[in-house]
C-alpha cells in the first residue's frame, strides 16, 4: 500500500477551491507547494497556508505552459521534497451560457487547454517522479458536469469528461506503480467562478452551497490513503463523506461503480 502523502503540489492555488484545498492540506500536516498564474494572489495564498504551520512554497506557473510548469515543479520539489500528492485544481469556465454552435472558438479552446490539457501537463510534470519512487496520488478537481448532457458550457463539460477519462487512463496505467487517482466533484462551492455563473442565480438567492469543508475532508482522506479503493472513480462532496465511502468500499465495488462507462440498453446490447 502507498503510505500517506507528505508533500502536495496544488495547481490553481490562488483562489476558490484550490486555495482552500492548499490550506486544508497544510492543516492536515502536509508540506504544500502552490502553483498559480497570478503572483500577487499566489503570495496571499502562500501566507494563508503558512499560517497553518505547514512547510510551504509557491511558484507562479501557468498549467498551459508545460516547460514553465515543469520548471516550477522542479523548484518546489527542491524546497519541499518529492511530491507524492498532485492536486489539479486549475480551472476556468465560459463567460456566457450559449449552445455549442454559438460558442466562441478561442474561448472554447482556452477552457479545454486549462481544464484538460493543463491537467495532463501537471501529470506529465509530476507523475514520472512518483512512478520512479514507487507510488503517489493524483486528485483531479472534476465535475458532475462531465458525466451528463447540458445545453450550455460545452467546453467546460467536454473538458471535465475528458479529465475523468484522463484519470481513468492514469489509474489503469499507474495502478501497478502504486499510483491512485481520484476524481473529486466538489458540488457547487461558493467561489468567484460560481458566483459569476448565470446557472446559479437561484442558488445565490437561496444561499445554498456545498461547503468547502466537505471538499477538504475528502481531499485530506485521500491524502491519508483512506480512499485509495476509489482510484479511477468519482466521489462528490456534499453527497459522500470519508466514512460513507469507506463503508461502501468495504462492502465491495463493482467495476462500473462511479466509473465513466457506456451504459448498455440491456443484456442483449452488443456494446456491453
């Protein structure tokens, strides 16, 4: 079994859920390396993590820039030690809600580049070291939007579906090397991104949100090795807890449970 994680690298650590996760992992006793594009906000996030008493460091980096990201990872690992937990939290979403045929091509590409290609770049920069050392963990900040159809946010939805498949691929290839991968859907946490989305207008009026604490609890449990049985699968804050997931895993998981699969029409479906 892979031991509990000790050094986490968090992309998208300047704000929102990523920033919250960086602080939560620091409170849980991990050393934390923060990555983000905005140097000023990154410095603020670093101070927040430092206040937890954790060893921490930060380097500005854009996940879309693979050479820059690789250099940032090397710098952080030289200060904190080899990373055994990668948290991919960098993400953006379209500014307007339109059907796919009205989507702005440049914005569509940018969303996919950050949310999906950026996560691949993070894997490419961090996971080879984990494999060489005999194990590690990767947590993708994913979304239920990637597993259901929607008339809007086509780039975000496509990127999150791709992220789930990337996680599944990494699980299939990495399991023999001690790599666990968790797709963590955070629900709808109150962040600058969700506050700007027209889709959440009613939620804003009711002030109904998933708690950041619920997201943090799942991430910390994964870092401690308590959710490795869920590698290659999706969990959701606000619906799942570490205790409920542990109980379900103990009862036994079928191959398709919480995995990204084609749903057959029945026993006679040739694509089963």
